[in-house]
């Protein structure tokens, strides 16, 4: 008997697959789900407000329409998208005990989560390059980096994210899933879904691991190279004021990168290697990794970037 293929879901799931998974939330902390939802939803709402404020101010102010602020808008868009892919489902689990998710919905969430995460990393690399050109080649900055060039780099980052992440759900869609469809997680993270398969998952595990290390290594190397050259150039500056201005600019970007890569690395390593950790620790870390950077980025830029801070202050005082 041939297998029928569904055309109504995002990925090609055969009819032998179960139609739904059960997302358990945070196993071991079920009684605290409602309480945990309070900080989670607070972080999400504040993050949305902050990032939409950045987008609104840059859109309204002609003086902010330059490559640096265009990159900041790209970062804000990824910061809005990332938690939005998980929070509605998390709150449904926490508040209403609605734990079911279709296989197609689960793989779709997984694809967008990881693709946006990769896009976010590409934006951070581009921001490091932007600062390198601004500080090391200031006279050629407007020639090397125009808004059009930034838009092209953003498109390259998006294409990279789609091409690198697409194999994850496609490989999983060909796997037979076990009768036990319970995922002990709040979201359809790649490793959590891989563990639901009853087939050979060697290719899935290997591709996920190689992808993680290749992307992180290449992106962090490019960022470190950019900031190494920036520090070298800054040390050559004779003016103390120029020294301070360059260091202030770099500090903002380094803070943003630390808030993204540090919890991200820790979360990924605990999911793959942290057998000694209680499961709920990894789950909470995985959720906070998607909630904390979007919350902090607008605050870091708002506090440390005088031009943006002044413009936001202007709109607030008008209100």
C-alpha cells in the first residue's frame, strides 16, 4: 500500500507520521507555569515596545536613515520575530494547558526560529564590519557602506539563513516518529524534535552540530577580526576625545553581541552535552535566550547611543 502525501502542511510529512506532538512546557515545574509566565510575558512585551520604538524613531527621523541605523532596524526586526515565534504557544501551554501542535506546525516553528537566529547573527557580523569601516576607514565610509549596500548584505544574510536551515525540517520530515509524541519542552527546538524520531538520526544530529559550530565559529571569527582591527586603529589615535568616542561606539556593539552569543552558546551546549543539568534548567535557558537579547538590545542602544536617546526623548516629551 503506497503512502499518501499531504499537500496541506508546510513540510512533506507522510501519513504514517502522528498528526500532532505534545509540548509539555517545563517538566518538573508544571505547578509554577502561571508564575513563570509573568516574567516571560513581561520580557516579551517590554522587548516589543523597545524594538517598535526603535523602528518608529528611525522611520520618522530623516537624520537617522544611515547604514548604522538601518542595521539597527534589521536587528530590531529579528528581535521582534524571534520571541513572537514561541511566546503565543508558550502562553497557551502555561495559561490554558493547550499543549498540542501539529507536526507541520512544529517543523515550521523550528525552521523560522533557527532561520531568524542565523539572520540575527549575520546582522551582528555586518554591524561589526560597519564599525570597522567607520573607525578604520572614516573617509571612505560613505562610499563603502551605503544604505543599498547594507540592504544587499541583509539579503545575503537572509538567503544564507534559509539555505542553511531548510535541511533541518526537510530531513526530519522524512523520519518516522515514535508513538510517544511528548516533547519535554516549550518550543520545537531542533534537538528536542530529533529525539522524537524512531529512525536513524545520525545525519540530522551531524548536520545540526556541524551547522552550529561552522556558523558560530565563522561569525565570531569575523566579529573578532573586525574588533581586533578597530582596537589596533583606536590605539593609534592621538586625540583622547576620538579615543573615547571610538571605544564608546564599540562598547555598545560588544554588549549586544555578549547578550546574544553568551546565552546562546551556553543553551546549545547544555542541550547537546549537559547531561548533568536538570531538564528544566536547559528549557528555561533556551526560552530566556530568545527573550533576553530582544529585551536588552533597545535598552543598550537607547542608553549608549546619544543620537537615538535624544530622538526618543524628543518623542516622549512631545507626548
